[in-house]
C-alpha cells in the first residue's frame, strides 16, 4: 500500500474566498489549451486570429460548464436535484459530467463555426488536441480532492482515500490521467504532425476517449447513487462505449470522403 498524500483541497484562503486546487487545475488547463490552440492555428492557416481563438475558448468554456453541470444533474443525480433545485447552480460544490460537457462543447463549437463561417470538422480537428491536457489536469484535481477513487484492490500501489473508508483502492484518477490525458495527447499529437482528412483527428479523439474511459471504469468505484447498472457495467461505460463507435464512424466517413474527392479530382481536371 502507498500512503495517500495529505492534500489540502484548499490551496489558498483569503477571508471568505477559497481557491481550490481543483479550480486551479481547470484554469491551468484553459491557459495551456489557449497557447497550444493558438500555435496550431498559426501552423494550419485556419482563419482565426488571436481574438478568434480566445472567443472560441470562451464558447467552449461556457459549453463545458453548462453541459457538464446539466449532464451531471440529469444523468448522475437527478432525484437529488429535483428535490434541491437551487443546488443545480452550485457548481463550486462539485458535480460535472464529461459527457455532458462534451455535448455542450459540440453545440458551442457548431454555433461558433457557423457564426465565423468555418468548417466545423476543421475547427474540431484543431480543438481536440488541447483537450487531453485539460483532462489530465482535471483528473489530477480529482486525485487531490480524494474523489472519484477506485475500487477495492490489493495491488502494491493501492491507497486509502479519506472519503473511501479504511479500504485500499485503485488510484483510478491517476490511471485516467495517464490514459485520457498523456496517452491520448500523444496519439493526437503524432497524427496532427501530418495533413489528415478533415474529421480524422476529431473522430480519433472521440473513439480513443470512449475506449480509455471504458477501460478506466473497470477500476473506478461507481457513483454511490447509481452503482452498477447491468452486471458490472457502470453509467460511465454506458455513455462511453457509443463514443468508440461514433469516433470510428467519423474516421471512416472522413477517409472515404477524402478518397472520393481524390478520385474525382483528375476527372474534373480532364473535363476542363
């Protein structure tokens, strides 16, 4: 067993104001995403200036907050929030859903792309590269908070989390930080170094996240208010497995579309 570090979730307290590590992780993720996205925009010659990148991230941040919160309220703890509707806006108390946030970002990105007259898939290919970095910091924030811990185990690196009782558990937050953060970023980074058909990076992100999240759920303790849904299947897996097929479908669609365009190009040129 490895002792769980004695973290104080509150980084800094200034009177009634509390700056928490979890919130700081989101801020760091946002700034890293901004600089990385700005760099990618310059390299790919996308029609977005510095203000455009900032505006897009503002759209995305709003989508994450609204979608993530509503997703958690509707999917993970609906009965509680029906009885306590005022708690819905208490985002600072925790309770965000990645899948809800993902839907929120898709809507926000589509609106932004339409307003700027930019291809949504082209924008999505750029936008997904910084996401694993934000996910990494988010999972580290979960670890510092001692929340979303793993299932009981006897592996040598298991930990006893303060909110998990006197039970040695998988540090599943770190597993997810590695898979959804570091590994997913490396995959997208390698793919992004060469020109790919529009939508390939976006589909790869969706499919790989769904796969890694599904794997991570086998080590993560299910939410107590939901438990296991069907046998060993959790809500996280129910929402993530479809992402694997959706991502694969987008990649296949993008590759076939590009192949058709490449095949048709010589024909159109010969007709001239």
